C-alpha cells in the first residue's frame, strides 16, 4: 500500500482540472480542504462550500441534482468527510440521478484535525463501497494518466458517478470562501434561476 505522502497528484491541480471550462457546473465542496481548493481555483456563484455538516456533502449534492436535473452537479469532498456520510451513497444509488458525480480527494488524512490517517490509509476502498450499494460508474485515480482518462467520465457520463482520486497528503494555505451561509445559498439560487454561471 502506497503512502499518501508519495502520491504524485496535488489536490489543487486536480481541483483545477475538474473545474476547467465548467460552464454551468454546480459544485458542492465538503467541509475543509475541498472548500479551500475550489476557492483557490476561483470563487464562483455556483460553488457551495460547506463550513459544517461533516458527512453531508454527498446528500446536499444529491438534493441539488434532483432539484436541478438539467444541471451537472459535482460533489468534491475528502475521504474523512465521505467516510462519515457513507449511507448517502445508498440513497444516491437508489435515486439514480444521471447528473450527479461524487469525487473524493483522498489524501488518507483528516486534514482539519491534525492529519491523522483515515480508514482509507488502511485499505478501505470507497469506490468499492459505492459499487456495492449500486452506483454503476466508479473508479480510482492514482496518477495523471488515470486522471486524464477519468475527467470526461466525471464531467459527462450519465451518473451517478463516483471516483476516488488519490492525492498527496500536504497542508496548503487556506483560501477561504465566504462563511455566510445565507450569502452562499442566495448567490447560487440567483445563478440557477438567472441561468448564469
């Protein structure tokens, strides 16, 4: 088993690649580093970074995907956050939203509490868990070649889609989005209703 300190992919480079040419893509970012990652790429009215509700990113993404079936929705979250919300994968599989992709940036660490190892560092396979509950499109990315292959699947393949992208365990500078939940909700609502973004 590889040590996540040696994984070749940098999380912010992966976030940049996922959001490049995003058009009307809605992005829900799980608590912590993923919220900083999408903000580092560039704040956007269709970004919904979570400041709490650990374990809830996939469920929130599901709700938006069901309410906005004509928009692609990307949940970008971490392994620790996803481990807390594993039950949401069963509901996603049951609901079968074709416009939803869930991507876990898996550094095998709890980045917000001191970089302790998560279960994925010891072999827990999140894509296998997603497949076991009925999500048909799953995969793991470990290097740039695999990322290049996965990007069009994540962006375009009818879902639900679930990918784990192994990224280097590193502590990066915070790039903080607004922490006002009302502001974040209202700007997304206006962007969706107005067709912008």
